[in-house]
C-alpha cells in the first residue's frame, strides 16, 4: 500500500460526487465513519470513502517521508508551467474538495498523508514558523478561515452543545465551503491549491463536531481524513 493507492480512489470519487448535491456529499462523508446510515444516492460515494479510510488507517507515512514529498514539491515548483494563481489553504476538508470537483475541472490531484494531520508537521517540511511565512516564501495567497471555523466549533461547544447533522451540514456549507469558493472563484486559471491538512467529524453524544490532528483524540478517535494534505490544480 502507498500514497499512490490512496490517490487512485479519487478519480472515481470525483466522478461520483458530480451527481450529488452538497447536503448528500456531507451526509455521505459523515456516514463513512459509521455514525449514520448512508443516503441512498450516496451509497457508492460512502463505499469509496470507506476504502480510502481503511487505507489511511493501515498506512503510516513517516515524518521524514512526508517531509521529502512536500520538499520535493516546493523544490520543483519552477518546473510547473502555466500556473495562474497559487493558493495555500489552512484545513481544506474533503467535503469542500468534493464540492470543488463539481464546480471546477480538477486537472491534477495528489493527496499526501500528513502523519499528524496538523499544521505544525506541515510547517516543518517547509522550514517556516507560520503559514503566512510559507505563503510569502513561495508566493502563495493564504486562506486561513477554514481552520479558524473548525476550531470555533470547539470554543462554541464550551457554552453550548455540539451540532445536529443538519446544523453541521449548514455550518460546513456556509462557513467553510462557500468561503473557499469565494476566495478562489476569481483566481487566475490554472489555479494551484495546496493545503496542510483536512478535518474529521467526531461524534459527541449523538451530535457532531469537527476536529483535526491531536484535537480528535479528546473525542476518542484517531485522525483519519484530517491527514489529507492536498495538491490540486483546477482549470
């Protein structure tokens, strides 16, 4: 099993996602964890997501290998021709990626597995202290709001309970996915998008919250999809 094996499933996943609305995509994403029954129209998507999940759970990419993958990518940036815009997104989640595959042509994709599913591990590969520094170093436009919105839910949970499924779908759509869409819709094409990690869904007393990396451990789950570190080119 390899990183390439994980990536091989995404061609089919993108194709299947095109026929589904956003609500069904997120429900399918949640169902892949076994929290809810799969939506009828999303059963094939759930099957693919579960296959990807099993590969991620059974494969460990060492920090050194992750470092080498990311370093090689940035060291070879000059060989990538005809890129109009270069964007770095902090916490690009799988529901948003699937939504982008519906809205845009994904000309290229490659998903690395961030061993910890966190920003700190990704920053170490680019030898910077902050994502802002990484963006400046490589000439990227930086979008940090998705990660802020993920952590906002945890802060909100201190004062109120986690979200229902419908509330979570609405939150991801309005506060994360549409924000990403607005940020990239007018970017010059082709657009190269890079992310440090993604997020997972955790269940708390039959309600739901988003997490990534070590933050998932407090909900008695290991990071899974939050390990996905994306490299996408959209045209």
